[in-house]
C-alpha cells in the first residue's frame, strides 16, 4: 500500500465516521433507549399514535402519487421533445429542467403568489366572475401534488430523454426490418431499454418527495407528513418522538436508495458504445399536429416560467399594494434597496455565502480525496481498495444524499448536541459551524459523483502514456488528469454551492442567530407578510443560481 | 547479448492466465514482433515490458539490469498506444513536448526536438493544431513523434495501425519501418495482423493462449510452423490427421491419413516428433497443393472430386474431397477443373510438415 493513499483512506474513514456513521448510529441508538436503558417503548408508543400513522401514510401516499403524476407528465413530454421537432421545441427544452434548480422554499413561495387564494390566478378568476370569495384555497392534497408535479417532473423528463438519446436507433431499425410493427418495437425494444431510466426517475422522485418539507409547511393544510411531524416534535421539545420518527423516515429513504443503486448498476446498454445509426428527430410536418405540438410547447413553457415570473413581479411590489387586486397596484425598487442596504439582510447573505462556500470548498477537496480511492486509475496495478471496500465507501458517501435533509439535521444535532467522546467538550450544535457541516454532508455526494464521472471518462491510457513518457505520479496528476477533470469537478462544486445557498429543510432545524441563512430570512419575511421582501430574496437566489448554472453548463462543455 | 530479455514471465488476471511462462530476447536494433489472435496475452506482455503491468513471476532485464519493478516513467521506453492516447487538452506541440517537459528539458532543446520529431513524421507546421482537428493518420504520426522526441532506448507499439484504413495502414507501415531503421532504434511491435508482422518485423514470436508458441524470422514461421496452433494462425493450412506406419523408415516417413486412409510419404527429420502408431497432424499450405484434371502419377498423389471453386482474383481456391479427406488448394488458373468432376491432388512430400502436438 502506498503511504499517500493510506493517508487519504484515513481521512475518508475519519470524515465518514464523524459525519455519517456516528450521527446516524446515534439517532438509531437514541430511538431504542429511554432513560439510559434499552427499550422498544419509543416505537410502540409512536406507532400507536394516530397522528404518526397518518404521517407515515401521508408521506408514502404523497410520494407514490407524486411519482405517478410526474411520470404521467414527464414521460410523454420527453417522447414529444426528444423524438420530434417542431416550432417551439427548443424554447421548452431550454427551460424544462428549471424547477430542478429552484430552491423548494422559493418555489413554494412563488406558488403561493401565483396559485394561492390571494394569488394572481385566484384573484383574476374572482374578479372575472365577480365572486365573493376566492375560488379555491391552496392547501392540502391538490396543492401538494400540483407543487410536487411542477418541481419533480423534470426527473422523469430528463432521465427519459437521456434514455431515449442513448438508445441506438439502429436497434429499432433492426427490429422493424425483422418484421416488428411499430407497437411491437415500442414494447419489445424501446420500453425494456428505457426501464432502467424510468425506475431511476421513479426512485429519485420518491426520495425527493419523501424529503419534501417546504410545501407541506407552507400549504400542506391538514396533510400530515413525516418531515413536518419531526420538525414540530423538535420545536415543542419532544426529542424522543422526533428521533424515532427520523429513524422511520431514514429507513424508508434508504430502502429506496438500495433499490436505486441496484438499478443504476444495470444501466448498461449493449449498443451504447458502438457506432450506431444517428437518431434523427422526426419533423412534424402536417399542419394540425404541428400546430398542436407548438401550442403544447408554448403552454408548457409558460406554465414552467410563470411561478418565477410571478416571483419577479411581486419582488417589485410596494408593501401593502397587493391585497384584493389581481396584480400589485404599485411598483418600487424598495425591496431590493432594503436587501442591499439593510445590515440585517447583508448579514444573512454573508452567512449563506460563507457557509455555502466553506461547505462547497470542503466538498471539492473531499471529492478528490475519495475519488482517488474509488477510481482504479492504474489498470495494471491492483486497485488500492477491493471491490467491496469501494462499494462500502461509495454507499457511505451516498447515504447523506439519500437521506432527507430533516434526517441529516436531526442526526447531527442528536450526535453533537452535548459533549461527546468524539468531540470532547466541544458542542457543535449552537455554533456557526453546525450549518456548514450539515451543508457539506448533504451536498458533498453531488461533487463526488461529478468528479467521479469526469474521472471515469478519462482514458486510463492517457496517464499510462504520460508515465511511459517519463512523467512522475504528481506530474501525471497535474499535467494530464487535473486539466481533464477540473471542469466537471468545478461544475459539481458550483451546483453544491447554489443548492446550499437556498437550503431550508435542514437549516430551519439547527440554525442559530449567528448563522441565519437566506432561507430563514425568506420564511420570516413571509410570516411578517413582507411579501415583496420575501420575493426579492427569492429572485436574488434565482439569479445567482441561473448564472451558476450557465457557468456550470459551459464548464461541462469544456471537456 | 540481448538488449531486452524476458525470463519466465507470467501474469494472471483472477483465474485467467493471461501470460504463461514467456521468455524471449530482443537484440539491439531489432524490429521484434509479438503476433497472435486477440486475447492471446501479447498486449499484456508489451505492457509488462513498458512497466504498466507487473508480472506475477519472472523477471525482465534491459541492458543486463533487472527492471522488473522499475516504474514506467523511469524506463525511458517509448510506447505508442492502440488508440494513440494523445492528450486531448494539449495541442500538437504540447503533446510532443510532454515527455521533454517531464524531464525538465530547456526551452531551446524542447523546441528543437519537437521540431525535428514533427519533421520526421512529416507533420512540420502542425504545432498549434488541436488534437481533434487531426485525421486518424495525423494523430497516429503525432503519437509516434511524441515518443521519438524523448529519444527512447526501446520503442513499444501496441497495434498502432489498427485504427487506420487499409491503404493508409500500408503506407504508414512502410514509413514506420523506414523511420525506426533510420534512427537505429529497437522496437517491439504487437499486432494480430500476420501480414503486418511479416512486412515489418525482423523476428516474430507467435503467442496463443498466453503461451509463446514459436519464435523466428517471418519466412521460417510461415514455412515451418512448429505446431498446430501456429499453423492454424498463420495463413491457411490443410491440417491432415494421420498415423505413422511401422513400415516407415527414419528418413522416409510413411503415414496413413485417418480420413480417406491414404498413404502419404513425408521426410521425417526429427524422429521424436512422430511416434509410431499414434495420431499426428500433417500440414500443407493450399498453395503447395497441386490439382489437375488429368490422372497423374507422382508421390503422394490422391484421386478426389472437386467440390467447390472460389474465385478470388489472382488466384482461385479449390476445395477437393479425396475420399473423405477434405483439402484446399490455391491455384492460379483453375483450368479444366469442374465442380463435381474427378481430379488428382498432389501433396509434395517436401512441403508436408509434421506438427508438434499442441
């Protein structure tokens, strides 16, 4: 074993033990203990409560219904936009993944402004029809499902689209030439090849939906979900109930992860690497279908953009100018002036930026450390870690990604909420550092995966060629590997950074006055009915995210 | 004294034996070929010479020093990869200069050596080009320039021409050989293409199933394959199963074929190769099988029926069934021969070879 790799392994073991193994073990242990002795009482107690059963059923039901609805919307859209070409196609395709980068809290706020009972849509219908009251209330199941479908359908759209692109067109051509009808080819060739993509999308949607917190909090109505129950239990100081429910939520999410990993491994396509017939999009030429498709593209594009447009509109609204009117009646820059002038707002931005930057930078360093262990770069030599060692390492890295933010925050709080053997007298909870740590744990898997993907694309022959030309190990890394993988690594880091910037789910559980992030400020502005200010915060986040995404996209193309 | 010497090299990948007990010597200035079907272990052998793989057992010596455990960057060999492995983020100049930078060469020396290397491969003026702007043949030349620039003590080629189309491959082949000879370099060249190996190499080792079967000059290998595997791999061969008769003498072996029960005379030079009353295999190349429509009497002439005539341009392949013994003959003009008609086949005794049992 080389000493440098041994050092990396030691770092990886320490970080994963402190960050993943110990906190999660602490929660599990705590859930089986009461007053220092082992017991199942916590489980028997909470599972006999009607509200807890309702919350479990609510989370599962919401997630399953979300998966179904997202598939129903995302898969046909992917077929339409991947297989055909028509006016308006590019418009929609360019913004199709927009909801994925919208922070859930900002999205939920925008939904309230647009679809809420005092929102633009309800107002316009009320005024149009001269109704006394709002035509609907944005609450409960319909509201949650609408929001979830909007924010999570891109999983299906993007993954199905990618699956369709990957399928070699010559396979379908071969099937047709062997006498298969269109439907036969569809069911026997296309669908089986798409199945892994569809399952991956379903599991991603399921896990995201299980973790959903902002929407149930803001307009869940009387729908009970686990994330919200854990939050309220912690707020009222009922640690046992919070911890036990956290374990239940974690088990469900990890079960989904296990299935997800299984299917991800099978995502192999026989023809993917071979030269295939280029797939051409079919042009919809006939008048009616072409018109319908174009209308669909425009309508969906408008639906996608309108929450963000609403957010921008409201961010310019003068406080108190938007009560019963359809649209705010007076506009001002005051909200933004406050954002950039107010010392309180400046502090909030500073907090979010510094904490996200710390977490992202740490994640970048960390990813180089673990990817070196995960990717067997030297073909000739035996891999540093055996197959099972690498599998365990990547599983441990993925766990915080699969766990809902609620679970990560609760487990870190439970593990480091009092003096412990691991940290001595240092108590992490209550300090500035709790949030950078939680952000790092939640988003480092993204960076690791991005770097790993870049690393695996680098032909191992390049490092070998460099070696045989006389380059030492560090020269091979600095001159060949690093120049080829840095765009991917930086793009992943940027993504982790902007997601951390808008993080709410975990922040709301463990923030302290010293590190109030942007999301907490948005929520408190909303509570005080400072709608314009809340919207302005959201718009600033969206702008930063969009710029970062453009940069990340450019970086990806650099490769 | 050999420049490079492999001694009893073995390498396993899990349960598979990729390279089994291979020993070979390469002399200074020699163009040495490793030839074999895909998966025979030739590339693994080359990678062990380069230092990219470590043998499980055995040793590698270069200029009489043991280099078995020397890392690749300290061997000073130049390797040309099958897919060229050009650095996509560097331009032509930087690719060729890569090994010189790793050696901290001075700027002037670097410029000079890159320029002369590019001149040698006939790509002067391409310094600023990006790799993906080059054609396959040009990329191949850059890959060669890149190793020549470091003035390697040994050149290693891993099927460097397999990604080029046929006409370019033949042209590059000639240039490659000419370049290596002019620079007085020693080369080890891995290929599965027998014609390529014959055209390029001074000596060739044939590898099959991880083992070194036979080493020799191209002509020797072709004319005198030592065993069935080599005879099968190098061009077409008629393999005839036969039994040595007890009536045969030491110099004039008499064999009875298992198919058709013909008696064949083969001069036996090494007695131990043909034990009495044991099945052996005789080989004769199709171009040494004579077929004619009229009845001829000559040693080893058999009567048969023409089964098929395949026209292949300059020559034709004639398939003959001689009483159950199926033979292929390569003839210039299949005049007078007709499918399903009788013919005479002559297997010249001096062209029949007795093969080692593989």
